[in-house]
C-alpha cells in the first residue's frame, strides 16, 4: 500500500476524535494494529479495510489513496 492509506486513516480517525484503541475496538482489532497501519509498518487484511470503510463511511478507493473523492 502507498503512504496515502496511512495518512488518510490517521486523518479520518483524528477528525472523528477517537483513539487508536477506540478504533480497534470498533472494528475488532487491537490499538497496536491500528498504530502499525498508521505508521505504514503493516497493512490491514481486506476485511479490516472493509470495516474501516464502513466505519468512516468512505470508499475503499478513497481510503487506499486511489481517488480524492470520498
């Protein structure tokens, strides 16, 4: 994945005012997984990408940095 994913995930999370721990609980993972995704250390499984898109109400193309349209 490109760096856009990490940037957009962090932007969406902070705009909503939630912690990495809260986001992890909402989508069924750990805060450390969210932290690694935001730092670009690890990439999420597709099931988590889907969960993130649903949670933030954005398209996968937007989250993955393929388009700037939400």
